[in-house]
C-alpha cells in the first residue's frame, strides 16, 4: 500500500510574499502618479487570498482591497491617493498585504509597502542629482587621498632651485671670513660674519624643506 504524501503544514507568517513595487511614490504636481498599481504574485501551487491594510486609510482608496490569486498567477491592486496636501509631504505611510490559504483564516505571510507623497518630481530629481554629485565628489576625494602618498613617493625630491641655493650657501660658508690674513683668496671673496650667519640660516631652511618632502 502506498501512503499519500502529506503537504507540510505552512507556519503562520513565514510564507514569502512577492509584491512589486515595494515603494509607492506620489508626486503632488503630477496627477498621473496619484494612481499607483501594486502587483501581487502567487508562485505557489495553491490559491491564495489576500487583504490590504493601511496605516492611514483615510488618505487612500484601494480598489479590491481583498481578493484571491490563482496558483502561479498575479493580480493588480490599484491604489489612489485622495488627500494630496502639502502637510502630507514626506510622510511615510505603510500598506500591509496579508495572504493566507483560501480554506484558512490564519495569515501565512505578510509584506509591507511604503507610500510617500513628494511635492514635485523635478525637485526629487534635483535632490537625487545633488546626491549623486556629492557621492561622486566623495569618491573622487577618497581616490585622490588613497593615491596621494604613492604620487608623493614618485614625485618626491628637492627642486633644482633648492639644490642650487644649498650649494651657494655651503660655498659661502667655506669662503674665508673678513680679517683672515692667512687666506690666499682675493679680498672680495672674504665674507663678513653676518653674511655667513645669513647663509647658514638659509641653508637650515632648505634642509628642513628637503627633509619634509
């Protein structure tokens, strides 16, 4: 004797619910967006019944808020915004779709869909464009900072002017000082103590600049 395979009992609330879209956006300046369509899919091999609930039912009209979906079929649920006012801009409302088997009352699964009213589609596009620009600038700054040490390593090194000034200062320090009678160098090459102090000071600045690079 062959025993019939029993279908596993579905646990309440664990059945995945497939709805598209998952967010409804209404624009006050675009009447064509005041009506939105939710599509509920039933990929299972048994029929489902559904019910649509809302946190603010006075703001919306839901056509066919309850019904059934045949196995491996879908159904469209039309939602209209009937309270388009500036005081509702940016407020997020929620729709909850509950599904269950036709022969049972317990909800097998549920899905929440967010609804929001915005003043203008153009303003929303502007905000999204500004957001993309900020993200692009952030990425560019991060990219520049990431490669900055490597670039510095490649381009590091004293400039020709710094090297030239350093050599001049060293040569100045090696020249004889005024009053040095034992030197065979011409008198015009004899530097005063102050001149040598200035050369030593400049050489110190150049050395610090080279070390920092």
